[in-house]
C-alpha cells in the first residue's frame, strides 16, 4: 500500500472522529461480502483490515446469454487468476471450459456439457437469486437454475449455494452445494458419463504439459497417468503462477455425495473434474431431491498430501447447509 493511500485513510479517520455526530448503534461491516453487480454478476469480496485491502476472491457469472453459469476469476497468490476460460490449445471445441462450472453430459438424454455438437443440446438457465448473506468469516448466495433444452423445455431443476471463506494468508475455500429435483412427476436420469458434475480449467502456466505443474490425489497418485478416472477424496492441481511463485486448487468431494469417493477425470493439459456418474447412471425420483457438495481449496504453494488431508477432514465434518430460503416476513 502506498504512503498516500495510508495518509488518506488516516485523514478520513480523523475527520470522522472530529465530526459532530456519531453512530451509537453502528454495526460492524461484514469482512466477507457477496456483492451484486451489473450485467448479472456477483462479486465475492474479503476485506482484510490488517492489510487495508479488499480482495475479490471470485465472481459468479449468470447472464441470460450464457449456456451455463460459472465462477471466474479464482484469485490465487497476489490475486493472479488460477483458472482460465477455454483450453489453451483448443479454444473452439473446449469453449465450455469456463474456469469453474457445473454441468453434465447426459440429463435425460440432453447434453448440457458442450457448447456445440450433435443435438439435443441444453442450457442451464439462471432463474433467480433467492438470498445473500454476508458475515465476518464467510459470505454466500442461494440461486435457482432450470436445466432446459434449447427450445426451453425444463428437464431438471437446481438450487445452488455458493459460499466463500477466507483462510490463512491468501488461501480461501469455496463451497458449492447443489440440489437437483425433477420438474414434474417423472424421474430424471443422469446418464453414465465421465463429464459432470463439476469441472475446473486451470491457468495455462499451472498445467502439467504447459507449465510443469503437478496433479496429486488423496491416494498419493500423481498426474494423469496414475490419477485418470481413479476414485479419490480430493485432487490437487498446482503449478507456477509467476516465476518463483506457485499456487493451485484442491477439488474436494464430500463423503455425503453418491458413490463417494468419486472418480476424477484429469488431464495433464490443465483440467480436472469430479465424475459423478462415471460407473453408473443416477436416477432422481420425483419428490426425492439429490444433494451434492464440492469444495475448492484455493491456495499458494504446492502442498503435500499431509497438508490437504486435514483440510478435507474439516470439509467432511462441516454440516450441510439448508437449501431453502427463509420465509419472508
């Protein structure tokens, strides 16, 4: 922080202290906030008073022109983004690799995974934001989506909860809670496929091939050759952010998810995903929603398994939050 900025903060404090009025019932401003922005975006921000710094940890994009909502950027060490939009060497056919996203290749036969390909293709359409909540340790939002065919027929309904929690230094945790249900009295089948339910496209410099990064899973296996479609509690993808500075993301699978530990689909070219239905389809019956929870530990450095395991253990013990908004008074 510059000397002029510090001086400005001191001056503002002095002016407020010398003012004729005070605010005896003033409440603390939440350190972590979900801030709605124009153009259908929500910014998740953290104010660190020790550094006099406000960081944007991530931004949720849900505009009506998108085929699916996504989170970008994912702020790493020194706020360098740890993810990217699209494949670095194949941006056309991998345009659906939108940083961190939720989708599936086969929902009642409709493909929500790709942007182009043989029909029928689908779109995850944002419906509404039902609640925001800010706080000293975390902030979250609750939203609703409709998984629809291109002509607008709803195939599946989704409620999505996004929460961020700052941790030590510049590390932080993003929790993604999902609840899927049928739109009527007929079941919804998530077909057998490696593609879905969550994907993460890492920054080019972090990829094993392009940047010399490293993939590690909870079983101690390393990189695509050992990890590809193998079950694990978590997978970490780490690598260079800038010279002599590394960072990464650990994708965490919750023990309450169906068929945990899930197989992970990873590539040395810079992406990882948790494959919910790699081995068998999953049926969502009417009146019986399916709950999922994933976590992303966003961190500096290249952690060893003994560093990721304790964090996953805390993630596993964390109670699942309610997925229904409070009644309006």
